[in-house]
């Protein structure tokens, strides 16, 4: 009988019956999943959505293929059948450029590009400062350099003048060697681009004090409507983050407050 006393008594499991996982283990797994960093999330480009999916080029390397040159808000450079250009009418939110407002961009080198209109002619700066679209091939006068400064951009011609719109007749010209409000433009493209993701969970945005507060809000029970946050020095979290132990330390600090839904 002594041998039988040493046998650990377990629940009877019938053939074909799968053992059930304990609720405690299930809760621990749920807590681990919730407390861990979330998977990357796609960041929505609201500006592109408001312009029919056409996004702003932020480097010369982005300016290739189908593009539109925007001056002001939702107004695009428009090619005319006489080889001149004008500023098109404003578009509604969510609309992209019209066919006459779409150009094909070709990279010349890592700094300069050329633009071909829908009429099959290249955009050129004339000696009098007019911008025309009558060239059959690309020479030096058909080359444009996108100049970026912060979030602003202007198109520099071979003559050292920047493309702009004449406020009197909406014609496209390049008359000034300094960038003012009239020379500021945006080149938009609808080319496929790498998906931009936000790898940081929303709970971890802000300083470490805000991060701890965010996780307390997420996991803590408020039976008496009072939030309980650890009063331990925040340097503990700084050291834990440096060691890759931030989430474990946050959990430990919450468990000591005896109010976490999973840590009672």
C-alpha cells in the first residue's frame, strides 16, 4: 500500500478527450500577449487620401513616372495644346489631378529630372523666362532640379530661376532666383511605395512616466475609481528599458500595487 500512497492522484482523462487548459494559464497567456509590444501598424497618409492617393515626393528619387506639380492647395500645373502651361482649377477633396495635369518624370541623375507632358513634349525654360512644353528631346534647358528645404520644395531651372505661377494670368514662368511663396510647389506621385509602419504601440508613446500610466489604465481595476501608480523612482524604468526588461518591470510595479486585474 505504501507504493500506492506515493502515486500522485490526477483527474481521469478518457481516451480521445483533450485535457483542458487551466483558467490561470489562460489568463497568464492573455496578459503576456496584451502587455507585449503590438505588431507593426500601417500609418495612413491622410494627405495622400485627400489628394486621390497622390503623395508628396520628399526626395528627387521619388520623382519618377506619373507625377503632378501642385501649386497652392489642390491646384496643379496643366498642359495646354499650344505648348504653354497654366494653373488648373482647384480640385475637390479626395480627387486626384486631371489627365492634362499629369506629367511623366524621367531622372537625369541623382539631382535633376525632366518632365514630359501628356502631349509628348518636354518642359523647358525659355530665355525670356516662360516655361513651355514644345521640346522633342531633353537638353540642358529641359532639366529641372528639385530643391528641398524642410518640408518645402521648389523647382530650379538651368538658368538659375525657379518655376512659379504668374499671379496675373496663371501662366507658368521662371523669373526669380530666390524662392518666395509663389515658387513653393509640391510634386505628387501615385507610384507604389514601401509601406510605412509604426512599430511603437500607442501605450509606449511619451516619456516613461506616461508609458507607465498608459499601462496602468489598460490593466488596472478601478474598484474605488482611484488609479494606483507605483511611487518608486522612475530611474528603475530607465534601467529596465536599457536592459530590454521594460514590460517585466512595469508588470512587477503594477503587481505591487495589488490592483492589477492579472496580478492579485
